[in-house]
C-alpha cells in the first residue's frame, strides 16, 4: 500500500463523486421527520443496555458518557456519537433505541436498531466456519425489527409516506465480523478477506429492504482504517507497519478492499434506483487524516493511543484492563484523543466525522448547509 499521505490525496475527492452520482432530484428543501439507523457500537445509543448479553458491558459504567451526558447511556464513547451530531444538525429528536420502545408512538420520529457488537452476517454463517459472534444480533435481527416497526406504523400508504420523509443510516457495519474471524488464531488476514463480499451483500440486503419500504435518502458509512485501531495494534503483530503512521498495513488493506466493494455495490444500487439518494460516508479517509495530521484537528501527537484504559505503553490498551474496569482511568482531556477506549472514538472524533459527512453531503442531507446548522453541532 502507498504511504498514507499519497493515499489520502488519491481518495480525497471520492465522497464528492459518489454523492453527485447518487443524489436524487428533489422539489423541496431537504427536511426529515425522523431517522432510522442500523449498525453496531459506533451507532448504538442504548440498545446494548437492554440486551442481556451486553447489558452490563463497559458502556454501562463510568467513565462512559462523562463528557456530554455526565453518565453512561450505552454509547461507546465519552460522549456523543456521529449519529447524535447528525440528528442535532438536522434539528431532529434522537431516534429511540428499538429495545426501549413498545408502541407506534415510540417510533414515529425514528428508530435506532444498532447494537454494540452486532455483525453484518448471521450466526449460521459463523457456525459454518467454527466461529462465534460476540453478541446474538446481526443485520438479520435488525431487519426483522425494522419490519416489526413498519407493522406498527399504520397502512402501507402511511408507512411509505414516513419512510420517504426519513433519513436512513445503514452502518458502519462489518468491524465485528472481521474481529470475530481475526480472533480465531487459525485464520489469517488472507482468509478474513473472503468475508468482504458476504458482508457487502448483507449491507445490500438491508438497503434493498428499506428502499422497498419507501426510503428516499440513505447514508452508508464505510469501513474505518482497521490497522490504526489501538486494540488491533496492541493485540496483533501482523505483517508490516505503515512508516508514516505506525498502522498495520495488512489490516488497512482489508478495510480498503471492503470500501471498494461497498462502493461498487452502491453504484449498482444507484443505477437500479435513480430516484433514491444513496450517499456514502468515507470514514476511512476522515480517521486516517486524524492519524496523519492530529494537530490539525486538535488531537495530541500520539493519535494511536487510547484515552481510557489500563494498558499503558504506546497504545494504552489491555483487554484485561479495558476502559471502565477496576484500576483503569480516563485521560484528563478526551478531546485530545482520537480513540476513546482503543476500539471506539471520542466525542471529539465523532464530531469531526459528522461535520465532514454533513458538509460533503449537504446538497442532499442538509439543504442548505447553513451557519445555524454548523453552530448547532460545533463545526468549524
């Protein structure tokens, strides 16, 4: 792989090209009545607290949530997630976590189906390969929940009307699928790469489902640079390291492969559904730029170290001393760190990602990208 700086220069314009290709014509300013989201811990705003398998997990304990909410909320961060900033910019209420709702009234302004630890692929896929997911939730479950919510929302006409006026966030998803496979010591990165088409197919299945239900605007985040995750840097010694960043080259190659396949699939869907705005959020380039130029965004000079944990060393990560466990502590100022706990991002990182996503996609997501909206979410 080419050094990061050249790679970033090569892909910097990709999101703009993808948006132009996927933007559907509109006869009004973009205004949404709600947001429906699918994904994992990068998007989960509380479902994990209500699931038996994850209810007592790290995000249920301090110091999670300390920066903004002042208490744990089930979000895997010190504060808000990307979805929280997008919701704020659009002037929408936060979508209710699916497992916290019961009636149609709970879901009329949107639903968050994301669950921390969720995979794109179902348990049968992993069972066939002798692997076990972290939690018993996949995109199959989240799609089933979506169908259940649709049935609560009235007639098919009413359902489609609400879907057309809502924003759909599908992903990020796939990190846990790759981590499950990497956790098997007999599986190398080369074999993990074979999961890519299956994961992308699972994302396509969800997109097809929501479009069939009437969705007109869908935002699909791509894969993060896996080789720059403090957790993976601390746990694995895989191949070469990028000399510019210290990230694991082979894992970043995997993330790039994922994103290329994802974008090919999105282009196919745009051709099949020209009336639907199918947008791409380039998380890889955003996070990679934080690693290459941390001071540009207000981060410290060691962007590969986690803010919270008990690992010390270069990455401050130790699975047996994970953030929130006895004897661990958070850094004094999380806004100076890219990574919160070695796996998830700080609120500061999430804000930068959200601001970039909104600005690049503003002709469709937020028309116009106003100073008021920028002020609401603290974008520079």
